[in-house]
C-alpha cells in the first residue's frame, strides 16, 4: 500500500508524510519506508531535532538495478550464451578430437601420394603433438598428469578429477564462477550484530562484508524490517541501528566464533585464473588445436573437397593411382569450418586475456576499499583517526608495496562515504565525519546495552519433560527438575 502511494514520487519525506499519503499508522509507515529504502535507491538523513528523513530523490528506482532495456538485453544475452555454451560443451571435445583423427588420415594420404614435401610437413606436425603428449605424461616431466604417488593417494581421492571436456571448456570460456551462498553476507552481518551487542553502524557491516557505505545502509534497513530492529539518532546526529531481539542466544560463543566475524581485509580479493587448468593441459590443448588449425590450412591449400578426398582415399595403395579431379569449390567440411573453429578456440581465450586488465582493475578497486577500511577501523578506540592526507591514504591502500594512485584513493574514499576538505594552506584532506560520529555514538550505545537482552530466560517447559514436571534421568531415578 505504501509503495503504491509513492508511485511517481520524487523527493524527501518523514514517517508522518508517508502515513498521511498512505493512511497507515506512523509506526507502520516508518517500517515501510525502511523496507523501500532498502529495496530502492533511498537514503537516510537526520535533522537537528533528531528526526529521520527518507530521501527518494530519484524516485523508486531499484538499487544498483539496470534499466528495463538493459535488463531485457541481459536476459536475451544470458539465454543465448547459455544455449551456445550448452551446445559447445557437448560437442567441443568430440569435434576437437574427431578433427585430429580426420586430419591425420588426410595427411597420411597426402604424404603417401605426394612427392612435393608434404610428408615432411606431416612428420613435423606429428612430432609436435607427440612432444606435447610426451612432456605432458612423461613421469619425469614437471607437468606430469599421471596419478600421484602412493603417499598422496589419500588426499587425491578427496579431490574430484576434472573431466577432459570440462578442461577444454575452461581453456576456451574460462573457469566456472565460484558457487557463493547468496545469504553469506547476510549471515556475516547478523553474526557481527550479535557480536557488537546489537548496536551497529554501517562501518560494522562494511567491516565483515566489504562494499560501499550505501550498500551497508541498505543491508541494515532490510535487517531492521526483518528482525525487529530500530533506527535511533544519537545526540551528535549519528544514525545507529539497534537489534536487541537478535542478541538472544543459548550459546553466545557459537554466535560470534569462526570466520563469519573475520574482517574483510584479512583476505584480499584475487583476479580469477585465465583457464583454471594446469600448464600441462594448456600445452596439450594448444598442440592439438594447433594441429587442427594447420591441418585445415593444408586442406584449403590443396583444395581437398569431398570429391577429391574420396579420390585420395581410394587411390592410396593403388598400383596406378589416378590423378585427383580438378578442384570444384571451397573445401568446407575439412577446410573452412575447422579453420574457423580452431581459430575461434584460440581467439576466445586471447580475448579473455585482453579483458583481464579490466578485471584486475576492478579487483584492485575492491582491495583499495578493503585496505582503507582497515586503516579506518583498526587500532585502539582512543587513537582511531578519521582525517588523513592523500599521502597517508595512498600508503594505506598500497598493494604489494605499490602505492595507490590519486584516482584510486578518491574512489575508495567516496565508496566509504568520505569527503574531501581543503585546509587553509591548500592541502587536501580526506575526512570521514559520519564514521567519526558513529564510532563515538555506537561505543556509548554498546556500553549501555543490558546483558539481559542476550539471555533467553529460564526454561519453564521442555519437550524433554516426562509429563509430570520431571526430566528423565539417564540413571533411571527421578528427581526434581533443575
């Protein structure tokens, strides 16, 4: 109902404004605004009176969501690519190996029939493939693919072997994306909230999930709706999120232990591998596909159409072989088609390799944000700073000893909600005033949080009771319930 009443709305409003527009109670309108701000590109602001204002200046536009045309285009591309990938996945390996056998037969026939040196070419091609197989499977090769020694067999059995066709697909299309639990970040956010006594700010969510400040705010707004949370404003004007109901636990150690509460900067993001295969298999695939590429080129150079191929095969071993018929058309089955096919198998990974620069840049931007978070959120509470020079942040965001550039620093600062200030002497300073206010306010709120919130209370009734108010005793004796 609230969403319908705000259709076409652009601007800012309070919970009372939303209640007047929708007819809902003010509390329900406030919950609805939090839900809409989490789903759409909404922002929160606080006034000097401590009242929350919900900003929908862009209207109800989905957060990080593309437009309708782009969504349709992505859907079509996804279907087309999925279909192509399915077909290629089924036939790629078969066609690859099939062409090897066909070209081997064709080249054998040419070598037996011709005296113009084609036999030498064929011998070189076979030697290339043989060398690739030898160095791939030779037990003294550093790229040996045979079974592991007996002492490593136990560990090897636990790792599923990647089928040949899957490795071919990885070479061409890249490794499959890692399977990620869609609720993993939400789980980490919930664990962090419980660890922080149910009082958090956006920085606490960014600490365990990474991402931007805007994304952390949307996550908190969604959690407020789903887990009976509340949004409060401190005297300093900091917006805090309180979840006393989430603190209830029968074993607090389980709620806060493990990697779920580890900071995001503990492990930096890495650029995914180009193929995910071993170097040995990449060499083997290159040799096999290169053989097909050269074989199809030879077929085209000799105009070996189907008719001429049949004549070539029937003349092998004949005492007086007849000359091949005159060329008639372009060889397709063993010429143009496999040439394009083999060239594409090399072109696709080359194109992906060229695109790795953009991928590496995205990974670096993510890591700059993580390292900047580390600089902001580590250290003693008393000595924590939220105002830095450009040089300090460039050093803090350094990756493998390489300082971050000015553009990288400014991008990371904007992602985390920072601002650029100009000192009287003209020095640029990056400040995080919101983080500073929230850091002080959330610390005070946690200090005032009652420990009773985490206690679920005394057990009054249990399904383990025997029906007489007594718990069964393993020894067979009965006694009063404790």
